[in-house]
């Protein structure tokens, strides 16, 4: 059949499917082993490997693509003109969300080593379809906020930590599981939530209020409950807004439109109007930010984890392609310049994973020193890791050449998703200012940070020099705001370097310290200095 000879397919990598996303990620496996109680390790490994194999299957990868290709649709009214305010999702969305709930991605607060095992699962799950991670993240993060009110916690916490996905809109008391969303920002204020104008008027029932106002971003609007901020008589206050009231009637939750977003397209983000909407106060009046801040902090950790997951998938795809692709007389992965690019990407990915899991472990520990570390390290990590995600994913797509620019490769979806976590839960400047506040107001945070990086003292001269330079930066906090990003970047990279020097293979730590801390690095990926064992770094990053 001579006419078909030009259609013979050669030199194309096989699909990267049918593998264990967790087990193939050596950096993640080692981090889980490092931070999990020994008596739980077998159970946790089995749990995460089961999830990793499912996440890496062709079926779930296809569901992820379908959920992204068929974004949610807003239905404000039914056929008769009745207001219903519902969002329709593709069946693949519901299948994936059900899998995520069933995998325990909302149970971080109730299980031994719960934050570490959930963090690893979240990092894996992001690689299937990151859109479903939004409701999973907010549901998990709502638990510590609701604990400010024992009555609310008793009613809602069992539902939020359930492993059953119950998608029907009905009263919480009649559900097997529930999901939570959040509505903080308004069109006139954005991150400046103290400028919120939504008004809360007290009702006769103790703790009940009627809310009137507009929320500019309401995430996961088909959730069962929402934590929102509104102005009560004593100031900004946190409230719980149920989607359905106890008598079965729909709460006033007027969806105005869904956002047409760059990425995260499988997930719905909405503008919503409250018009005398029933709400229950959470915490004290006037202390809304302090009440909801634990949810914000927990979702910031998920931003770090989500970016680490996107990085990992991008690196896995790039290394897989270069391993199986022949060019210029040999495998792409064996070419010195491509090997430099792949190794550079792999180092960035591993540093992100190591830092994210260390922060999750701090949550599990719960001690005063660990909480102080989180106060400084979490916003620094959120700033830096999420900033590194987009350039890494774009570079990884370039490793596939034109193939990486085609939707079927999956890389364009990662590229569109890559900036999200940098914006979510406070953009870069918000994180940098938060770090400055911690340094100026909470000296225990800096003490905990210095104690952490001090555990690597003397292990690498470039790290030690970077720490010395950091001390010089910290010596002058006056007028720091204009250079806060430089300081926060240094705080994050020094912490990453200290973790890699202590726990990563020597070739990974050496390459990180030589480039990120030793100033022998260019302005783009693929500019690692000579004399490093880059082959070992790339081999470590290979998925299968």
C-alpha cells in the first residue's frame, strides 16, 4: 500500500499514562516517608499509591480532559421562569470530584499525619485536573474556622470530612457529605477585604443575620455552604451562608454570571448577590479577618501544593518526551543542552515539593515553634513557589517543541493553569507584605525560621553564604516594603536549599545551591553551571 507509507508514525513518544503518579515521584515519596509517623507508613504508602495509580490511569486522564473541555454553565432560571441559580457541570467533573472526596482530600484535620498524607494526595490530584482541587481545598480549610463555634463544628465538620460526595442541593442535615466555598472579595476592594460593603443585619434568632451585598469572586458556587465576610455593627465579621435552609427552601443566592477564566476552566467561579440572605455568624463580631484567616492560611498551603503538582506533571512530561524522542543522532535527553534544561526544571520541581511537604508536616506537628514557622514560611513559600510555576511549565512545554503547543499534549492546559495559584488567596504583593508583618510583629516567627535553616549549617558553603547575606537583609527592616519581594524570595530559596542539603541526593542539592544560592545561574532554565551530575538529576525525575 504505497499510498500509506507517508503515514507511518515514527519517533513519537508513547503516551505518559498507566503509571503511579505517586510512586514515580521520588521526591514526593521520600518527603512522605520523612514526615509520616513510622507506624503509619505502610498504610499511607498503600493509600497514596492507590490514588497515584488511579490518577495516572488513561480513564481519569480522559475525565480530566473532558471536564476542562466542557466548562460549567450557569442556569439562572428554569423553563417556567423560576429563579434556580444553579451551575451545570459535565459528568466527568462529578466523577473526578467524587474520586477526590473519596480519596480523603477533605480530611486533613481528622487523621493521624493527616496534613502530610493529604498534601501528597493533593499534589498528585492536581495533575489530573486542577479545577476540582478548588472545592476540595476550601472544604478542608473550612474546618478550623468552624471550630470557632462548637455548635457549627458539630453540625458541619462530619459532613466536610466525609468521604462521600453528595452533589444534591438539600439541607445539610439530610446529606452524607458536604462541600464548602468562600466569598471574601468584592468589586470595590479585591484583596483589601476591610473595604467590603456587604452589610449584615441581625435577625431575631441568636447568631443569625441577613446579608445584603455583592461578592466579586465566589468560588465553587454549587457548594453546600460558604464562608463570607460582611460588615456587622462591630465591623467586618465572618459568616456561614448555607446554600439550602433547614426547611428545604433555597437560600437567596443570586448567581449573576460565571467568570470566563484563563485557566481552571472546569471549575466555576461566580459573582453572587445577597439580598437579605440568611447567614449564621462564625466567631465574634468585628473579628472576621482573624476568624477566617485559618481558612486563608490552609488554602495558601494548597496553592503551594497545587503549583508543585503542576510543576511535577510538566517536568514528568518533558523528561518523558526527551527520553523517547530521537534528534540529531541520539536521544534528546542525552544531549548536553537539553539535559541541562531538564535538570534545571527537575531541581525547581523537587525544591517546591520538599518545601510544600515540610509545611504540611508543620501543621501535623501543631507545636508552638511549628506554628511560628508557618507564620513566616507559608506566605514566603506561597509567594515563591507559585511564582516559579508559570515559567517552569512554559519551559517544559517548549521541551516538546510544537507538540507542546498542541492541546492534545496536555501542556497548554498546564500553561493556562500555571498562573492561578499566584493570584489565588492573595497575589504576590499580599504575600510579601504578610511576611513583613510577621517579621515586624512576631519575632518568634523569625526565630523558628532561623532554627529550621540552622539545621543545615555547615553542610554547604553556598548555603551558609546565602544565610549570611540574608542576615544582612534582615538587619534593616525600615523602608523594606519596596524591596520586600527580594527578601521573600531569599527567605524561600534559603529554606528550600536547607531542606535539599539535608534530605535530597547530593547531586540535587549541589545543583540547587550552585545555581539558586551560588549565583552561578542564568536568567532562564537550562543555565546550570558545569561540573554537576545532571544525568542523575534527570534520571531521578523520570516518571516511568
